[in-house]
C-alpha cells in the first residue's frame, strides 16, 4: 500500500507542478519544488496524503510488524483520502480536479484502488 500511495503522491505533486508553473513560472530545481510542496499554500492540499505516507513510514521504521488494528486504521484512512469529489472542498475537490487533468494521476489512483481492494480481500 505504501508504494502505491507514494506513486500517487508523486503523480499529484508533478501534476500540481505543471499547473503551478503555468501561472508562476518554471520551478528551477527539485529542491525548490520540495520547498514549495512543504511551504507554499498552492500545495497545501497535498499535505493529507503526505502525512499518511509519513505515518506509515514512522510505524514501519519501528522494525516491528504492524498489528491488524494498525493496518485497518491505515486502510480506512487511505480509502477515505482517495475519494475525489466534484462537490467537495479541500483535498477531495483538488484531487478530483487533478484526476480530470492528468492521466498519470488516474493511473496511480487506479493502482491504489486495486491495492486497497486486494488487501481487503
């Protein structure tokens, strides 16, 4: 699941970078992009998925196996997060818009949905 979320996260960042650059000019480096993702309000909507990946990493870094309760918690959080909404606001709305404009986001979304379905099976 972590790998799928990372792929989706990357696709969302790159899609948002394209839109950002149309309005604000070229992002000069990956370091500048990282600073924008962390600090610029334009990218704030991505923070929930960033935080989910960080939370998973923190638990995995403990080098102990995740409990079934922890796994279920992350599954619920991931399923709730990747629910785009045309009517929503915040992450849901921005996620919907990214899906409308960027094929790589669609592919990553489908991959995460498959992973979440397979884990539940």
